[in-house]
């Protein structure tokens, strides 16, 4: 303390130069303080800016387009996030969908049905808008058909008289079973020729012209009749009687007689899979097979040359009766069917033939006959049939025959044509992915690999619609054969059968990509083995299948569907056809054995899927569904490789060969905690969300060759190692079994 005071006194004693020095020192201190404050402020600013930039860089970038927002909403509301994805990924991805989508209206709901409903509603708006002068003639014709369909008042006024006039023109009685022994039945072969001319149909067999390419064609013969049963006969005949003023048909007696013949025909048509023996036959050989139970001078002998000559008279088909051949599905069935016919009284055949042509026209006469038809139709009972709502039903019928016209008008108004181009890129990625898949197979020998890759390269993709579709005037030009579908409601429907089976020439326009009568707005995809072609109509090129905003979702959905169709060319059936669409064994024996072993693994695996809601012992038929299951699994693996090809393009291919490729696209709102690889699998599962009623599920398990949606998710993803890696599923968990079944 003393030293301090002394120092202070010494400073106070300084004068002159000392004061000046003190002043300078004070100024320096002020400057230093200010500079320090500035540096501190700058430091704080830099730190805050750095933190801000760090926060911005680490904050996930969100995709806020309409497509992404819609996808996020659809996926989130479909999920049940309380479920462990490694335990049951279908419930995790679709549990919320089942809780919010009722099956009560039609017994079944899924993504395909939902999108189909949107398309149908839009088509309804087009039709209710009426005919516009600017529309192509074929579109106007489609709307005219729809307007006559919904005009039930006119249908009631017209009644059944036009139908009876047609029946009478075939040489059949207006009313059957009148017990007038003075009237002999017309020879039934002559009646069939007239009936075929009228409706392009016969009651005892199906005769179809198949043109495989511009030069290769044949007729196909197979035994056929609708699924008739006794109550069907009785109900329809009783409804018909309501329209008659005098004596009607003895419905009970007729139903019994018809059913007796139907049972005999069913026995003749019955073929076990082990007995199937397709054979190409000349007309003379077909005649010989039919003549085994009749003499050549019998008036009821069926003359195939005469029938085919008549058949070809009102068709554009070219068939040389002397040289060309007919593909007979089973020659023994011809013998057995004609044996039944030749041993049946002509009066009974006349009754059966009368009923068949009545049955073919009745739905297009009066509303009550249509209702009776649908109520007794077994296929409508099994699969739902046409919509009950009148307008929806008429759209259903119109789309069946005027598919090009309706597709044209729909796509002009509602379809983003750029989506066709984007999908074609994914198709090419799947193509390259399949080649990579084949190259990496360890169970296929090199020669068979070469054949397989040649076939992959031969697959012809058809995306959206054909190239000519929007060329001015092309629609009407290519629908020339539809000109005859005009007139009243019954006449339009009679003529539609004829034009579809006999007037359509798929190779008239030689440079066209042929869609073979497929609707361009159908929500589906197809593979045609004989043409080595896949078809992706514009109808399926919409969310949730594509147009989802992110590549991960699009490749997981439409990518897997495209891969599914590619793989159909190599399933149990597709593998029998070569790159030219010909039946040809291009497999080595060893590779075929390896293939069959892998197929058997998948059959056994899928046969273990259990449906406890239907009973303790209800399981999937793994054998019946094997082709679709092979396609699902192969499609998934191809889609994963294709998605990697997309990601490689994002980074300029500099990471080729790396195992972990990051998707540079933004995240989905509300799903930022999921990686893009996880979104890929969510996109796949989401498109298979469905909710069938127990009764419909039971029918699907019995009849459908596709597995139900839950199995398509659980089976495919549990066989996919990339899924287990993306979701960190431990080995042995339900979604990551130690033993997996992989074919392609």
C-alpha cells in the first residue's frame, strides 16, 4: 500500500511532457477498447452466421410440390407406425388404410379400384357434357352409345319385339316349346351359321381368329358355353314371360330340358390338365374328328367348310380353307361334343340354341331382363360385374368397345403427356437392370445367359398410348371397323360382337405399334408372351404408381410393376417362349433344373401364408400363384437396380460400383426421419394396400392367380436383402428370414 502511494506521488509531480504522454496513452486505450468491441462483435456475428449456415445445411430440404404433398398425405394416413416394420411391413405401411377404407359398398377396395373410380368419374363428366363439334367421329359415336344405354324409357317402349324378330330370322321359333308337332326344327348346323353371322357366336364352341404377326395366323377352336345352371334358365325365362301377352314358355320344363343337355355338354368339355393336347389341324382333319358319330348324308351333319365359308363372308379375315390350319385345344373334346349333339333330339338342340341367342341379346333389350341377366350371371357374382348405378354401368359398357375413343378424349383433357417420356426412362432402366441381374446369376450357364439377354433385349415396351394416337385424323382412320356400331340399343350391341371378332385387322396399319384392343386408360399393366411385349397404359401412369414427386417412390411403385411385367417373360410360362415369341426350349438341362428348384422354393414359401380370418387352415395356393409371385420378386430386384442407375445419373456416374448411393432429392414432409431407400419400400407397399371383405378374399384365394396385397408385400420384401438392410431388420425376424427364395 505504501509503495503505491509513493508511485502515485511521483506521477503527480510530472509536468509538461508528462501530461502530454498521459493524454496519448488515454487515446490509445479508447481506440483499443473500440477495436476490441468491433472484433468481439464481428466474432459474434461470424459465430451466429456459421451457426445459422450450419443449421440451414443440416435442416432437411423438403419437397413441397403438389405431388410430394399428396404422396406424403397418402403414405402417412395409410401407415400404422405402432407396428414394427421388421415384424409385419404390410401392417406398418397399410394398417391405417385398412382402418379408413371400407369394403362395404362393393366388397373390395384397393389402390387400383380407387384410381379406376377417379378415371370413371372423369369419363362420366365427359359423357354428360354431350357431343361437341370438335370431337373425332369415333368419340361422338361412343357418347351416342352411352346416351342410348341410359335411355331406359325408350328401351321399355321398344321391349323384346326386335330381339324376337332376330331370333325368328335364324330359323328358330319366336317362343320355344309350343308342342306343335307339325313344325319340324330347322337343321341346327344351318341355324348356327345364321347365328354366327348375326352375333359372331355359337352355343357349342368358340371360334377365334388369332393373327400372331402379319403373315402367321390360325383359327382357334375350343368348346365353350356360358356358365349355365338350372335356376338361371328358369329365372330368365320367367322374366321373359312377363313381356308376352299370350302363352309363354313353360319355364320349369324348359329349364330341366336345358340343364339335362348342359350336363352332357359339360362332361364332353371336361379336360384334366394332364390330358391337354393342343394340335394344329386342317379343316379336313377337323371334319374327320367331328364325323366319327354321324354319316355324311345326315342333314344334321356339321360341315366345317360350309361353316367357315359363311364365317369369312362378312369378315376382313384371310383364311385358306384348303391350306390353313386350326388350333384345336383338345381334339378329343371335338369328338365328345359332337357325339352329344348327334345323339340329342333336334327339338332339344333347338331349345338350347334358342335360349343361347336369347341369352346373348336379352341384356340389351329391357331393364328388367338386364337385371335378371346380372342376377344369374355367375361371373358377376364372383367378381362384382358391371356397376349397379345406371350411368356408371353404361360407361363400363362403352369403355369396353369404344376404348380408343374414350381413352383419346380422357387423355386429351387429363393426362400429362410428359409422364409418358419419364416412364420410358424407367422402362429403359429396368431393361438394363434385368441384364445386370442375368449377368450376375450363378445358377445359369453362359449359353443360356446369352439367350436370356437376347430375349430381354427383344422385349418391346409400349408406354401410355401408341405414337399415332394424337395425330389429327388417325383415331377415326384406325377405327374404321366401328362404323357399323350404330342404330338402336340392341342393334349397336349385336354389331359390336361382329366388329370386334370379324372386322378388326390389327395389321392394317403396318407401321403402328399394336395394342391389340387394350384400353389406354386401364389401371393395369400387361405382358404378352407371343409378342414379347409389355404394355403400360396411361391409366396406370398416375399416383400412387408414378407421379409421386420423388424418384424413390416412383421406382418403388411403377418401377416394380414394369419389372414385374419384364419378369413374366421368364416365369414358369414365359420361359417357354424364345425371343421371337415362339414356343422353344432355349434352356440347358442343368439350368432348367436349377430354375425349377428355385421355383419350388417359392411355391413352398408362399403356400405357408395363412389367412386366420377365414379359418384355421386357410392358406395361399403357392402353385397357382407362382407366376405372379416370381414376377413380383423379380420386379422388386430389378426396380432396386434401376433406382441405383437413377442415383448414379444424379452424381454423374462418378460413384459407379459403390455400394451406398445417396438420393440427392429432398425429403417428404412429415417423413423426414425416413431415408429414400425406406421411402422406396414404402412406395412399393403403399400401392398394394387393399381391404377385401372376407367373402371376396375367399373368392380371390380360390380363383385369382395373383396373391392378395398383403402377401405381395410380405412375400416379396422378406425375400429382399436390401429391404432388411434399409430397415435394420435382424436376421431371423419375420421380414428377414435366414432362408430366402430368389428366382430372378
